[in-house]
């Protein structure tokens, strides 16, 4: 079974570096960020991992958005590590 991680702030900085590292190690990653344009750029940068990378816009300061995103994740994946 492939390990699955959800990373917040995944479009830049430490979040992007963590996303890249986990993808390099074979993980499936759900990359979350508030910026749709930065997520698109990150997705392009990490295009070699497109089969294991999902990007979702999410403002983690909004409980409603967090609940909605994790409902999407739960419907697609059985669990996350």
C-alpha cells in the first residue's frame, strides 16, 4: 500500500520541499494551498509525479473549506498517513 500525505502550504517554501521529498520517496501527496496559481505552478514543477499528486485549493483558516477538502480526500482515498 502506498503511503498518502496531505501537505498544507504545499505550493511554496517548506510545504513544496516536503511535497517534493515525499513524492521522491514514493508517497502519494495531496497538496493543499490557498493560492490556485501557485498550486498550478507547483503541479507543473512536479509534473513527473502527476500520477501521485493531487492539488486542492484550501484556506486552512476556514473550517468549512478544511471540512470540504477532507471530505473530498476521504471519498477518494481510504485514509491518509
